[in-house]
C-alpha cells in the first residue's frame, strides 16, 4: 500500500459478555445488544456523544423489519441525529468488515470519529415462512380478496408439511452444506486428528479462563442488565475445568465416524462488540492514547464447495503483503476459531510450501504459527461467537494486547460463510 | 433421435428384467455429460487410482492435474508417492495408498503412466495395474494411459508403446458397455508439461463420447503459459461456419459459454436462424454462401473488422449421398466445393488474421477415416480435411497456432434422424459405447481443442464417435 497520509487508530473497544444462545440474553435482540456495547464504550471513554460522526455495524442475522442495526443503535442511544449509520454483512467477518470500513472512511478523510462493531442474537433469529406460503397469501394480503381467493390460498398450501416454518439452518446456500460438515471434511482432508482438535479446544478454554481470572478482559467487557433486571457480568461459555480427557468423551455431531464435536466447535452465541476508531490527529488533539493503528486488511474468497473455511489462508498473506510484513514479523496472532479443525487446517496450509506455490504463486510458505503467538487469550471456541461481533472482539483484544505488552504487530484472520477469508494487521502506536 | 434401447437402459427395472430374462440385448449406459461451462474442479471428490511403470516421466503432471481438478488420488505404485506429495498437499487432498480404498468401492478413473515402458516385458506393469482394477471403474468412468509417441524410439521401445495402443483400444471396447471410456496420450519427451490440460479434459464429463483414441501430445506449437482452467475462451473471438443448426449451433453455444464472442456464419437462406442464435449468445451473424468464389474475401473482411480471430471452426458441410455410379459431377463438385475447397481457400484467406495462439478446428468425419457406401464424395472431402490439418500444422506452429480435425461418428441430429432406421441402428450399436453421440459431445471436443491449454495437440484428428468399430 502507498504510504497513508491519514492513519486510522483504535482508541478503545468493548463488548458485552458473550453467552450461549437462549440463555441470559434471550429477551435482547441484536439492536439491544448493540446498544449495550456502544453505550458501554461511550461511558468508558467519556466521549461526548456529539462527536460520534458515524456508526458502521456488522451483523449476520439481521432483523427483517429494521436491518440497519447501526442506525437503530444510534437512535436508541439518542446520539446526535447527524450521526449517520450503516449496517454491513460479510457473514462471520461482518464485525471486522465494519472496522475496516470505518478505517477506510477515516483514511479517506470522510470522518474522524467512527464507532464500528457488530452484534448478533442467535436467540432472536426470525423463523421464515416458506416462500410457498408467502406467494399463496399474497392475493389476500395485498388485494381485495374474494372467497375463492381464500379457498385457492388454502389449496395451494397443501400438503401442510411444506408450509410450516422451517428450522433455521446455517447451511451454505449453494452447496447445502452445514458449517460443521464443512469442518468435518476439512479435518479429513487436512488430516487433523480428533486429539489435535480437542487439545486445541482445551487450550482455548484454559487461556480464556486464565485471561478472565487475571482481569485481562475487565476493561473490554461491560456488564449488561437484561430486561428482567438481572446483571450479566461475565462470559458464559468458558470452561476453566475442561480437559482433553473430558472433550474426548463427546460424540461427533456431523458424521458418525467424524471428529468434530460440540466441544471443538464454536457455540451459537449472543453478544455485541464495539470499537472506537479515530483519525490519529483527532485522537491526539483529544488527548487520547490510541491502542493500535490499523495497518492493512484483506478480504478473499475460496470455492465454498471445496474447503469452505480455508479463506484465511489466502487473506492472511495478502494482508501481510499490504502491510509490507512477513508472518515472522508479527508478534501476536488472533485467528477466529469457528472450529478447531478449521484453525488447524488453515495453520497447516500457511506452513505449506506446496500450498504457497500452487495456490498463492509464491516460492516460500507464508509461515509457521506457533502456539505461543496464537490466540493468547483464547478464542471463539471458548469465548463464543456472536457472528457479527467476533471481528470487533478480536480487534479490541489485539489492540489492547499491543498497548499493554509493548508488542509491535498483531494479525487477525477470520473465515466466513460463502468461502470468504478476512485478515487485518494492527500495529502499535508509540 | 429417439433411442429406444438407451431409454430402456435408463430404467433400472428394465435393465434388471432384460438381464434376468437372458436377452442378449446390449443396453447402452446413459453417459454422464457436461455441456459446460468448464468447472474449476471437474473431478470434485472423485476417486482416481494412479499407477506407473518404472521410470515414469509424467507423474508430476498427472499429480498436479488430479489434485487441482479436485480428485482424490489413490496410488497403486508406491514410487508415485513422491510426485504426488506436493500437489496433493497444496489442495489438501493427500494421496493415499490403493489398499486404503475399501473393498468394493468404485473409482471414477484409472490413470496409468506408461512413459517409462521401453521393452516388451515392461508391458506387464500395465497388465498388473489394470487387471485387478478394471472392474472397479464406476459407470461413465475413465481409463487413461499416458504413454510415449511410438515413432522416434528404438524398435523394441516402439513395439512396446504401439502395443499399448492395442491394449487401450481393446479396453475401450470392453469398458464401453458401462459407459466407460479408455484413451491413450502419446506424449513426446519434450511435451510432458502439456499433458495436464489434455488429461483434465479426458477425465472430465466433457469427453463422454471420446473413447479408444490415441492422442499425440507434442511440443510442435508454441505453448501458452498457465492456461486458464475455467472460461478458457474469455476475450477470444471465434468464427463458426455452418452455425445455424446441429453441431455448428451446439459449438457456437459452447464457445460462447466459455466466454468467446462468436461470429456465426451460415448460408444466406438460413440467416433468420443464424441471427436468432447470434442474439441468444450475444454474438453476431454472417450470411455467406461458402460455395461462392468471393466467400473467402467476404469472411476475411468480416474478421478484419473484428481485429482478427482466435478460434476458427470449419463446420459447414453438405452431403449428397449417392453411390459412385449414380453420382453426378455436379453433386461431386458441390460436396468437394463446400467441404474441402472452401475450407482450404478460407483458411488461406484468413491466415494473416489469425492471432497468435489461435486455434483452427476442422470438421472431418468417421466416414472420412473408414469410408462409407454412397459417400465417396463426402468421405473424400472429409479425408481431405485430415490431410490438410496434418500438413498445415507445421506452418502455423511457430505462432503458437494449432490446427486439428474432429471426426464425429454417428451424432443424433436432424440429418441422422432422416437416415433409414436399420442403418442408424447399426451405426449406433457398432460402437464401444453402443449409442450415438450428441452435438454437444462434438462441441465439447471442439471447445477443448480451441482452448489455450490444448497447445500440445496439433495436426491431429480427434474422433468423437463413442468408439465406432469402423476405421483405424
């Protein structure tokens, strides 16, 4: 990338606790979760509401009646009406997409202060009526129906099995494959053993639990009061006491002879995360110390019918190139853990010279990712994965890691439905 | 166009009934076809067993082809493992030993690297590979042997490589009942790098009707670096003569599907139909009577206006079937005039307009190879085409231009539907696959020869005949 005249920096980030779907946050929709995260961010930074110029929000399960979640958050929070907003979706990379869109707007000089983030409430996924019912009812809903219209509509809806609302499935539209099946296939093709997956999952839980116990997440998580009046202070999915032995007892979910279990997959989660981005000049003039600067990012696609979740293996080298870095230059790495099998598969391909030559057209492998640098405070397996929030959660944790430890560079990688890959590089601001 | 036996063969119960009653009725197997566009991974998750004789030279090309096409390789020869390691790792499809394949599991394809066979005793490796596996190929599967060109070698090596041709032709006849094809690549030592795209085509569903063919792969024509695997004809301009119907129409559509801008040419009387086709495929139409003396000039002018041409398909042809004794000189002249004279003259006129790496494909016919009663003029013209491409290839090769012929056998078109039933039935059944081809089968062969990856094939005639028993 050409040297940028304006740099986008991460000033702060915070998130709601992440909890299992259909538990504490069941009565809060994605807008309410977003409101909780953004209001927490505003109160913690003490930022005057007036100064927020824009909200860029990411989400996957968008509410049909008000899909521009970002704008609803701004209105619910009574931010200045001039604070414009948009909502983007890029499957599991939606939160990162929101952050990089905000960074791009800042770099272009379109804004100086932007809140970016994302949220999802799997608990509030809307059940969809089959299209057959919608079409059958259209004459009744939209016109002046005659009795024969009612009879016709009824007749069209038989047999009844076809018209009952369908159970929502997170399946690829083009291939019909469910995420877990894709992870199962990737485990087989990349020869990732059950033991390796369970060990990875256990480490994710242990590291997340250690981070929580040490207070490392305290300034990243804002307590949330539910409509019932109860306060939720902490993540609900992390299991400090899990072990490889315990995980080994779980049955595979997606294939009888498979290796992917509930224990080594990320769970359905409710939550939200928000990041405050500014131009470096504005942050300085406001006397705020940026936690990190956004150096580069990249989005790629691979064929979803091949290896659905391999995208980071092509996005990461591209983002590194754009930052002028090699993998070895990076001090800390956060890979979204959709499935242990998927992270391990991506790691394997990044280390493969054959992959680099045949798929990336480069002589050297992208590089090895050793466990010491990877997901040092756990990942989505342990913390959970509210789809739209994950990218902003990772940006927050990595920016704080750079600010707290003196490490220089952080790399993020996310896989997403549709065969998408996403990556970003953060650097320390001295 | 109704093939009763094929329709019967489609019905599982009818198949079982015929077998149970012991009726000696060879029900042909409906073929898996792919009308295009080309897929990135035509072998997605298909099992491919690869074997090799000692000193095999094409294993790396085979490995890269199978892995990038999405196939799962099973190795019958442990020595092949080294060549398969890197490509299989790159596509997360580790090659596995053959014995890890469960008993009774069928495979899509067998590929054998016979390039190292240079004596008669070496042929035993081919038997040892094929004998236990031949029955495990799934319906519409493939057997491809990669061998050497037999001519330039020492006599015993030539004998061994020529023997492989006999083997493959026989295997094709044995496998045809299951809709399986068997083909042989005869690769020149300096053309191993060009095997990939040819092998990919032969393993794909697009080659369903090509069987019992030896295909020479040489380095005569300048190669294209990294030929595209999908949309091979993007940004290419193509000319198809006789495009109004039948094979020409199917070809124009198939070329357009792969991204080409197609100039559809046919007789002025068919302009309506040609224009309709051109509109549907976003090409353009050109009305030319190829028998006319000014036809080459008219075509050259049209191509000059488009700034040159990348693909030329000489498909226009006429039949005036009469036994020699009954054929009038006029009929003779008509057939030779359109089928051969026009082709030669048009090619000469447009040669300067062929872009580098252009592809010329001329329609021949199995009649041109084998001859046929009542087709002395037609067969003469179609045999002439074979001679023409053989000789023209060298002149065009330095510019990377290839010229080939495609020789269809019985293709189910309006023209062949008008044939007497007995003749048509005989033509259908006297082939390895036991059925006629479709215009789309010929179109797919033409698209392959028109693609950048086909640089290794020039001056040759590719039969699309389902393994017709007649001819060499």
